[in-house]
C-alpha cells in the first residue's frame, strides 16, 4: 500500500508540474543558485610593461574597492609575485579571501624549477607562457616548485589555479598530487593573444576530461574531479567571431571600454543574461581585473563593476563566493557529470538578434537569429578519449579552433546550417524533462521546432545524431558555395605610342636627374656607380625639399648639375679612350661589356636574366578584359608601395595611407620616395614605375654592377659567366623537399629564404643590394680621398632608409673592419655613416619600439617543424625529446643537422662558395676581401639569432645579401673547377650546374605566366575607384577585411577577398581609416582599436563615429551585403554600380 501511494504521489507531481518557459532575460528566480566569483590575477615584474605603475599599485586599489563593498575575492598569484613581500603582505592581510596560483610561465619560475624558459618573439605566446610549451616532466617540475613555494608562504597548497589555458595532463597531476578543486581558463577566444582556446562549454563551468580539458567528461572514468571556470565570459550574441573585435564583447572592463566604448550598463546586462536563466540549475561568472593593466585607467570601471555586484547581491539575484567555495557547491550538487547548460539571450546591444547556446557532456550547439535568418553557426561533438593538442609533447602553438574535427564551425571553417530565411515570431524556449525545445513561426507562417536532446538534435520531429547533423549541415553549406565567374580572356590594354613615349621619358629622366648628377660627383669609374649615386642623391634632395615643402627646387638641382656637367667638360670624358679600331678599351668605359666574346656572352646573360627576373612583376596592374590583375606578392606588397608612394608625392613626412591621420613610422621608405620623385618629374604612372620600369632597371643594374664587381675582384672577364648565372637564376634545394613530399618541383622558400627569381618582388631589398654593389666597387677600385669618403657616407648612410637590414650590415661591417685593421679611414666612414643613418632613423622610426628580438634558431626550428617548410618530423622530435630528457648528444646532434640543412638548403648550387673558405688566410690579409667576408657572415648569422617584432619572419631578408655574395663566389669556384678538369668532364659538369641551378626559380616564374591572376579588381569596381580618385580628398572608411569571404568564392579572388590590402588607398590616392592589417602589424601601429571601431560602426552606425574619425567617404563592395541608412546617419549615396556603393558624409 505504501509503495502504491508513493508511486501515485510521484506521478501526480510529474503531471501537475507545469513546463518551464524562457522568453525573457528579465526573470529573476527567487532563491536560485547564481554565483559570481571575483578573481584578480596578480603578475610580478617579469615582462612588466607599465612604466608609471608597479605590480602592487593595482592590488592595493582592488583590495580597497573590495573592502569598501565588503566583498571577498580569489587572488591568483603568479610565481614571480611569490617573492614580492609587499604584494604578499597586502594579499595575506585579507584573511577571508582565497589565495591561488596563476600558472603563467616566466623566466623567474622556470629558473627556480630548473627548466629552460622557452623564449619566443612575445612573452605571452603559447609556447612560452603556457605549461603546454614544456614537456611533461618539465610541467611537473614547474608545478612542484610553484606549489612548494606557495605552501612555504601560505602554509597550505592552493585549491584554485588559473591560466588562460591549462592542459589536462597538468590538471590531472595537480588534482592527484595537490588536491586542487578549481581551474580558471579563458573563455572562447580565437585570435586575441595569438592562440585559440575554442569549443568548450560557452563561458560556463564543467568537469574536464582526462585527455582533453577543453571537453567535458562524458564518463566518470575519464572525469578529472575539478571544476573548470572561465575568465572573460563572452557576450553570447556578439562575441562569436575570429577577431579581437568579437572576443572583446566580454564581461571584462578593459575589453568593452577600450574596444567598444561601452560602459557599466553593458556589464550589468551581461550579468543579467547569465544569472537570469530559469531553465538552468545554476549559473556562475568570474569578474576581475589583471594587475598588469593601467589601474588609473580602469579603477573607476572596476569600482562600478564591484558596486553593481553588491547591488545585485542585495536583491538576492546573485551570491558572491571565492572559486573554491563555488567548486565545493558544484561538486556537492553535481557529483556525477557536468549538468547541461543553456544560455538564451537577446542582443545586449539592442538589436533584434537572439542566440541559444546549449551544452552538455556530449555536444555544444549555438543557434543564432541574425540578418533575418535562423541558423546554427556552431555544433561540435565532445568525444571522450579524444586527445587535446600538446597532450603528450610540448608545442609552440595552441590552435584548438582550426585543429578541431567533428565540428560545424562558421568562424573556423565557414560552415553553417541555415534553418529558415526571413523573420521569425512567437519565439520561445521550453524544457520538457531532459529535452530543451526552441519554437517559433517562420516568415512563411510555418511552425518550427528545434530540439536539443541528450545526444541528438531534432528538427520538426526528425531526430539526427550529432555526427549526422554536422555532416549533413556541412554538405548543405558546401553546396551553397558561390562559384566565381569565368574571367574574360584577351590582351591587356596598350598603345605602342604610349609605351614609346614613356620609355623615352624614363631614359631622359635617368640621364638628366640621375646619371649626370652622379657623374658630376664621381667620374673615374664605369657608368654604374654614377647612375646609382645619382639615384641616391635624387632621393636625398627630394626628401629634403619635400620636408621644406619646396619640391619645385628639385628642378633647380637638376639644372645646376646639367650646367656643371658641361662647364667641367665631363661630357667630353664619356666613352673614355675608345679608339676607332677598338684597340684600347677602358674598364671604366660603359662599353667595356662589348670588349670580347666573353663580354658578349655576359651581356646576353644579363639581358636574359633581366627578362627572367621581370616575369613576376611585369603583368601586375595591367588592365585586361576582366579588370586589373595582380600576381603573387604584388597583390599585397606591391599595392602597399603604390599607396605609400601616392602619399609621398603629396607630402613628407607622409601620412600613413592605411591608417589615416597618423604619420608613417617604422618603415624604410626611400625606395618609395624614389618612385615618388620619378612620378613627380616624369608623370609616368606609379603602377608602370613600380611593376615595369624599375624592375627592368634594377635587374639590368644588378647584372652590370655584378659584372664590374667580379672583374674588379678577380681581374678576369672570362670567369664571370657562372657567377652571373647564379645571380640571376640560382634557387634553393627546396625543389628536392617538394618532390619528396608531393612529387612535383617547387619549394622556393622551403628553407625560408626567397631566391633570385623574387629579386624584384622586394624592391627595397633590390635597390639596397645595388647600393651595396656600388660600395663594394668603390672599395675594390678607388683610393680613399675626402671626396670619396663623402660619397661613401652618402651611399652607406642612406642605405638604412632604403632597407634597414642593409644599413645595419654596412655599419656593422665598417666598424669591424676599422677595429680589426685599425683603419682610421674606415672608422671615419663608419662615424659619418652612423651619424647620417641615425638622423634618418630618428626621423622615421619610433625608437621606443622593440623592433628586433633575440630568438636563437627560430628560423631553423620553424623550418624543421613546419609542414609548410621542410617539416622533418623525426628531426624535430629528436631535438625536443633530447632537450626534455637531458639527452644532450641527441639534442646537439639534431641542432647541428638542422643548422647545416638550413645552410645547404638555402644555398642550393651556391654551396660551392663555401670552398672559398679554404683561402681564409688570404681573406683576412686583404681588407676588401675581409669586408666581403664579414658582411656575408653578419648577413647569415643575424637571422639565425634574431627575429623581428610584429612579423618574426621578416629578418630572413638579411640572408638575401649572403646569398648574393655566395652567388658571386660560388660562380668563380665553379669556373675554377671547370678549368682544372678535362674537357668532357668540364662540359658535363657545366651542364649539370646549368640544369640544376634554376629548377625552383623556373617553377616559381611559371606561376606568374598564367593568364589567371592571383587577385584582381574587376572593370566594374575599377570604375568606382576611378570615380573616387577624381573627387575631393578625404578619409575613406572601408569595411574591414573578412577572411570568411574566401570560403564563398572560388579563385581567382577579387582583391578585397584575396587579402587585407591597401588597394582602395592605392587606386584612389587617398588615405583610408584602416586597410592592410598585416602591414599595420609590421609598422607596429595601434591598428586593432580602429579595426574594432570600424566593425562597431558597421554593426551600429553612428554619426559621432564619422565626425570623430573625420570620415569623408564610405566605400562598400556589395558582396558584403551592407548598406547604410541615409535617414539614420548623415551620409548620401554619391556612386553606385553593380558591385560598389560609395557614400559621402554630409
């Protein structure tokens, strides 16, 4: 009878209990379990960046605010703070607060643990700061030392730990050995700190799996009995994206203040979203501030946040507890697996967007209503036993987003599942037992029902497993891919008359503005040095006159030199000592190349080599029937130069064309100034100068200058052929790597360095190398005089403004020669060069910027590790395992092999140059040879030990100068070998050299011969850009680059899809609010704030933004599907065609 009554009571209770419905975020359940933990991470002096604040300041300020509102907190203390008695005393005095460890690896901690710190280009890179950057035994040593030190200070081991990522191995180790109960990681974050923590429960707590801390445990056997909590809980509606813009929609004060100009009311709305979820059994959020942020800036907002928490606590909306207290509650109430969580939210910014995030132990799903469509943007399956990245071995990067499998992820892979197009109404979310159900009416009036089941998803009664759901949705999305239209074929637009006139103008310009001024300064030499000197002097004069806003004086400079040319009788010395019978040719004659059959052979090789090196650039910017095409790096780097040159024509210092309103800094722009001067004097199109005239000139001068240099060094013209051949055609041994990996030839940069074929793709390097050749010629042929010291100073000192790397090499070599040879002359040249270089650097570079970072073997390790390079996995493992196990023989052997692989691979056939080291004694005896040797040595070893801030791979360009010298020397060694062996062997050997040398260079060149460009601007878009060029000047706002567009189109891509480039600025000759994010990164600008601000504007257009940022035009390709309302903001449509809309701000 008792059993019957009990059963009857339970059944009655079940059927009479009403279904719960969630339609609003304003519901506050009385007595519900909504927890907030205030957590303040505390960093010490390691990598401290705040100049006017010490680590204690923020700790004191935060403690005072917490005391004011009587709120307890958790302090997560980094190891370098444990030795700071002032901070420890301040925190210890707060008896009710919890103290834990912040497990961010720094040199202080690694040194104490006896572990080598893994230094990278940035201290917060995953390979340096996370425990995953270290092998398992190293992780244990680090953890043991930290916990031991913590107990020594506080008398017990911590219960809570934190870092923006902690791997499952470390968590399991700490739980078993030290009994931790809580771990804090960062919420979904795609790129903000150059790593991806992506795919866990969305901003809510869970029990992690033993093999993958990102996944909730699906079985008790695989569960780590600790609670994962999350820092910087994200805005459920607006944060889902792949950039800083999206991830900074968070609960963190520094995020929403700095990047979105939001305030405490936004923070309060986010709190309400998370803590007012009636379908959940509980909620939990972490609020706090890192002490490494400028406290004066955020003090007021932090105080507002804590005040808001206190007010919500007073109304019983939330409870405020330290992390360990929350974990105790969680484990007591959910002793098994993680409970499901559902977040239902309207847009806290006020739009009509909605979102539902559902998570349980088996999957996560994100449903969105935006842009008038119902769509799943994120579904991922949690597979028990699936190992996380870096689970067994250390790694330098943590990219959970792009390495994920079994996912539907619009951000990472562009896949989404559209359920309904159009508006929805009568939206509700209900819970029925263990099932959660979204229901609404679509625009057609049909009822839609989406069910989140324990292991499946249902759509209108059709049940699909998570695997099937992801597969079907991905297939459906792929079928919706937009196919690119076929490009119209035909020749580019040209006119023989136009080409002839431009060529005549360019030759006259070279003679009048460059060669004649050069001959006025230096005569007793070949034409190469005066022409190069004239180019450099032209740039310096144009720079000075532009600074004085007196560019017109450049014509006076040319006129004065023309008068001197005739007055001094220099014109009579042209074609020196040339008899009618050709019997007394001078090595200083411009006609010396025509002296004999060997010279004719060299001249022919120079012409062929010039044509070959012009292939990568020549076609770019020509207008074909489909529009303007761009091939290879020209689609980015070439366009950047065009944009900059257009600004330099207007003014010096130049406005940064891709960050309007700021002055260009941290860039060597003298090459661009040369083009600007050429355009100013000739009116030849900048596009023609950049992609055709100067590449041809540079390649011709490369061959002619190399020829004269070789003759000066080796005194024989018959032995220069192979050196010139290597200069023009040599490539790396990357073709061997490429063939072994994928069975086709290529691999130009498999060992990192670009090769001869890419000479003109890096024009600042190209002209800097020509200057180096001129300097070497002067050192080898002319005797020092006061005038020559002045000329050397001009050439050496200005090099730093053409290419900083070349300037560094020249200055360092001059100093070392002066010291080794005790040469006063070289020291005077060094001092004068340094002074000129410093003046140019001060005016163009931010001296406070950390431009170069010491990072030994970065290029060698990445070459071996990366599958995009050599990717020798076993060699990589030998190095890492040897180091972690203290097997120094294995470690050193692998490093030596990698080092020689780097040398030999990059040199290719130029490897013969190393045989010249046999005569090292002779090299040290002759100053000129020693100069060549030291210059080459520095060019090779600097990138071995240093990388560049912003873009670490940029310093590989040092090695290009080493490769050039190796081409000269290697060719001479080959010639000597041929002369010493019999005729048949010599012919065979020569053929082998000729065939093997250009393999990957030719493969690279062939990629530029295709009719299909890598990127293009359509004829229709060109019309819009040409219209914008012709109207009044003003700042242009463009839509930020969206990489996901690549998934919607098939190559060749329109240029706005291809990459983030400066094309709008380049084609309109106007500065843009923000373009070309990669170049901004190199320039070390604060571009990310503008990136977020511009995305914010297109999300919520305001007239205040347009006024504050001085925007005059808004340029919008229609492919972005964005329009601006002329009724809401003061803009007017001034141009529109099938592809582009242009608005003018009124």
